């Protein structure tokens, strides 16, 4: 017997040897009832955090870019399935309007439900009710693009308002919000470990069975895809080999277009963000490492701008080798 998942339904195929299939799942009277559409419409939910920690042209859009591509379907996590409705939550803190226009495009052109996430209560209330246009929805997929600390999603890291979703918050959320075969995807750092260290001698030392990923799997009864390590977002937006050309093109065009949205190399845009990156002026003539220069130094020509890739993310975030000693793959956590 084989089982194939399709949108809103599961189709059972009789075995080729002609033997009878096993009994239907409990509560179903016959094979036709199993194949019936799910009783409720389905919803995909994408959560995008703020980026106020890295005061940077290169990093500012690192959560919005892959989150938007996930929402519009150009870049999808593994085994992601279409749903009847998509909702995108975003933390607006620290963004200017030019940086939020791509998300407004999702709402205005693609009809995606766009919701500012000003507190954890907003997300918790939606997960509890899941009512859109008067219809209750069951969650098909839930993904997170945000900062992660061991044991929690930090949706407004370094921001003035605390917006964190951790293991202690799970008991307040209905366990049955997902439809059959639902999945959670975390692109936040270290969702799959419960120990905060810079180096490990083995995966067991990181105690993944006590992690936020495992807690999510156990609470909701769904598969969770998450990383043991920190995750890399920056290169989702640009090819590292193009960094110098991007900076040079922006700097040259700012001589006549400063303060406007600027086309960069035909593939990117510079989005004006007044004040961003100016803090590095305080360093004066001190020798500054390249990674600090890249985070907004005026001489590079990228201060007061953010980088946007016109076609969205080049790919979804990947795992890094930090902490050392852990697998860099996106691991799958099954309910206990």
C-alpha cells in the first residue's frame, strides 16, 4: 500500500498484488471517505522577523528576501505544499516603507494575507483562531525567517519590544492547529539544539531531543525541519563575488541619484534608508576589519541604503559551521 499527499486530500492506492488494503484509519468507514477533501480550508503561514541588529546595507533585507520568495513560491522549503491561503506575518520594527514594498506586493498583487506582527499575542491569536474571511483554516506549513537563540525564535532581536516565541509559550497554543501531514520549517539559528556553546565534540552533547525543534514536533505532532547550527542569510541576496561591483555601482550612481531607489547591475536595487550605517563614522581613522566596513562604512558608499534583489532570494538560508562539531544540514525532527 502506498499513500500520496495532494492538495487537501490523501489518495490511497491499492497494492499491485491484488491483496486487500489495510483497514481505513480510525473514524473513517471506507476508502472513499479517506479520499474526501479535508473538512477545513488550509493555510500556509510565514513569519518574518525584524533586522535591527546588523546596521547594514548587506544584511537589512536578509529575512524579508527569502520569506517573500517562500510566500510567492519561487523558493520553497523541502516538501512544502500549496494551501488555500497564505498568511505572512512580519515584524515592522526598523524597516522603512521602501523596504516593506515587496511585502505589500504580496498582498496587493498576489492576494496574500499580510499581517504586521507587533507582539507575540498577534501570532498566538491567529494560530488559535485561524479564521480568514470568515472561514476557519488548518495550517499546512509554518516557516520562520528570523533570528534564533537556543530555545526560542527572537522575532525582534535587538529591538526595543521583546517578541520571542519559545518552548514555554507552546502550552498556550492549541495542539491541533495543523492538518494531516503539516510541517514546521525554521531558518533561525540553532533551533535544533538546547545547549549554548561555541564548539561540540558530538551531536549528542548539544542535546537535540531537548531543543525547541523537538518541542515543536512533540507539541503539534508534526515534522519539524531545523538547523543545529547558526544559519547564513546574507548570501541569499547576492553572489559574494559580486559584492565589490554592487558597492561600486551604487556609489557611482549616488552621485546623481542619491535618496532615490537605484538600479544596481540590473539585478538588484538600492533602497534608501536614512541614517542606516552612519554609526561607523564614530570610528574615525581607526583601522576597521572588512566585515565591519561591509556593515555600513560611509567610504564604501553603501550607508543609508539597503540591498534588494529584484528576483527575490537566490536560494534559502543554509547551515554554517558555527558552532563547530555539529552537522550543517537541515535536520528533520519527528514527534516523539
